[in-house]
C-alpha cells in the first residue's frame, strides 16, 4: 500500500512540474575573472593490471518436476 501511495505522489508531482511554463525575462552574462599564475598538481598513479578473459565450465543444473494440480482441488476455492 505504501508503495502505491509513493508511486501516486511521484506521478502527481511529475504532472505538476510538466505543467510549468518558463519564460526568460533577462539575458545573463558570465562574470569577468582574472587568473594569474598557478600550477596544476601532478600525480604518479600505479594501477593494477587487469586481465579479462573467459573459461568454459560445466555446471550441473537441478531438474525440477512440476505436477499440475488436481482438477477437483481447483473447485474448492
């Protein structure tokens, strides 16, 4: 029940947000920035070697038997 209420609330919120009408009323501009000097950091990174491959394996899968329910048992509900 809680999942249903959460899904319904999310759906209503999405409908409400899609009904918005946005209109730009003023142009924007980037600020002027002055950058002097500086140095980017340097890193030495040792990464492990990753080997990706495939190998063939045989897996024993259990056999599952399914028997249909009796026709008389279905009418008892």
